């Protein structure tokens, strides 16, 4: 059920936004009534949801909808401010006061008439890739509730996968949009650094942070991206950028990729579970069948890139949360506490050296993208891992699993280049596989077209936990 399907239902008078809002609220309650509960949302204000839907219903009745997203359900990660809600960032102590102003991205969605369903679950402070949160409950994978969603945008991906909304907003400092999108079988776009305003997002890791959309289809992600991208005077990183480039929905109906150069670094590409490698090889073949050609490349210094990203993101997160350690209000889960303790052992010289090395890595990728247009990899090295029972109370620190999940996400955050994860099949257990494409800065339109080609060749899979709001 895409955003376009909701628009058509409203335009035909078959459904109203108020009817859909009631169904979405009932579906949320149904997911909470399961054993174990899905824990997709941290907070949902039913009165606020109904009020937005009622205003949208009136606009449709009077023939003046605001656009394609008017009345369409959209969910927001609890890392971004939404007026009237607490912003906990997945913790047990932040967000004591309700936000009085929307984050820029949320404000743009509200201005477009979207029905904002509430604040979704996330890995605490964004400092993890499983989505297991001891404070708010482990967010569970709709394809198999015994398995993780990936993180840290666990709730946005799971909400979309479960059918409660065609679009959700996530944030990505180290794969946190693309990883849960891959593990939940939906589409996730991390735009170029500075393409989407960070104003109103929690200041966690300012030099690697990105806000972006997760959607049921490539078209849903394209619609959301076009709406939320663009300059914002309150975020200087978003200023002075090239104009936002398509694609239009017409471009996505039957895209061709004539001449597209797809880079593949075989040792890196194949560093994943066999089922993932096989599915991603099929995705590459699909791109070739639509006019692309494969360019075998080498990407040196990947281990260095991982170290640079680690030092950068944990140092910035430790700095962002230093004041909570000093005033004694922090009550982190065990895994977050451990990661922050390790981060505080790093020195200023470590961070400075990481940034010097990062400059060289960015130049290496700039040269690489002179030879190719996109770099193809799996989105993750494994499918969704099981949720350990003992992690429900304390959180989980599992470095081998973290490495498997994270290994393909980091180049996009270190360089700021845009990346997209699109479903490419499933493993023998029916758990989704994601295929990732990394592109040049501000060339999101090309990524969306290529992802659409893969989407057209991949049969959709209905999760075990799934709700239809239109039928």
C-alpha cells in the first residue's frame, strides 16, 4: 500500500484520512497485543493523529488537498522533534519536556498534510545496529518477531514493513537507515550529507549524521525525499547545495540504465552470507540487463575506513552526552554504557588523526567515482539475527554480529555520499536481503532509478506481521 494508493483512494472517495487513521491506530494496538509485543512505537497520541486526519479529510472533501502525501500515514523516528511529543532518543531520561516545535523534516511533512502517527522506537541513542532497546522494548522484525529489525532506525523500518505507513523518517550515522531497511525488507535512502536538514534532530554525531526516508517502495522514498530535501537556513550544512534532483514518478515506471557504470569490488562484495551474495549478484545482473555495465574495481584501506568511522562517531557521541554523565541523570542500558565508556578512553589526538585520514579516504572515493557511477554491495553481511532473551533487559554487545551487519554501511557515512538499500530477495528462512548502491554526492536520482530496476525484478514478500489499511 503505497502513498500513491492512499492518494487514489482519497481522490476516488473510497476512503478518508480519518478512516485510515482509525485503522492505523487499531493496527498499532494489535501489534502491541501480540506476545511478545512488536514495540514499533515509543509514543502515539491518538487525539493528535485523529486531529491531523480530520483536517486532511476536510481538505479532500472540499477539493483542496495539499499534495500527494495529504492524509497519508507517516511515522517519525524518536530522534527528531515532533511538536507535542517527548524526544527520548531511545533513552529512559531524555525528553523530559515535550517538543514545542517540529524538526524541519517533520514540519515539511506536516505542511504537506501527512498524518503523523507518532514517535517510533530506536536503538538507544543510535549507538547500536540491532534495534534491541531495554527501556522501550525490543523492536521486532515483522518478517519474524523473534529476530531483530536492525538499527538504529528500527521503528521506522518495522512500521513500514508491517504496513502501518508507506513512509517513515529515519536517521543514519553509521547505516542506521539502510541497515533496518535491509533487514526488514523495505527501501531506505541515506541522502548526501547536507542534502536534508538536521535541524530538530538530536545532536549525536554531527559530521556523519543524515536524516532520510524509509519507504514501502522506491517511489515512496522518492516522494518523501523530494519533499524533505533542500536548504534550511537553520542548518548551515544544507545551504549552498545543488538543486534537488528528481526523479519524477514517471521516471520510475520503466527506468533504463544505459551506460551506467556499476563498480564491484569482489572481495568486499562477497564478504557476506552466501545467500546474500547470490541475491546481490542477481541484482547486479538485473542492472546489466537494463543497460548498465559492471566495472571491477579495488577499494583499498577498508579496514582503515572502519577505524576512522568508529573513532569519529563514538567520539562525537561521547562529547554530545558528556553533560548527562556530569549531572548524573544518565541511565543507559548496559550496552550503551559500555560503548560510551570505551569512547571516553579515546583521546583528542585519536579524533584529529581520524579526521586527517578521513580526508585521504574521501579523496580515494572521489577518484574511484571517476571510474564508476555507483558502487554495488550487499546492504548487510547477514540477515536479521535472533533476539537473545537476556538482551531484553540489559541490551546486547555482540561484536561479530555488529561487524556483519555494519560492514557495508560505513563508506557512505565517512564520505557523506548517498546510499540506498532496496530488497533483493530472502534467505532460506524467509528473512529479507538488502542490496546497496552508493552514488556520487547529490546524485540521489540515479540511485533511485537503479534501485527501481532491482525492485521491479524482485517479487515482494508479505511479512508475518502485516496490516492492510486500505483493504
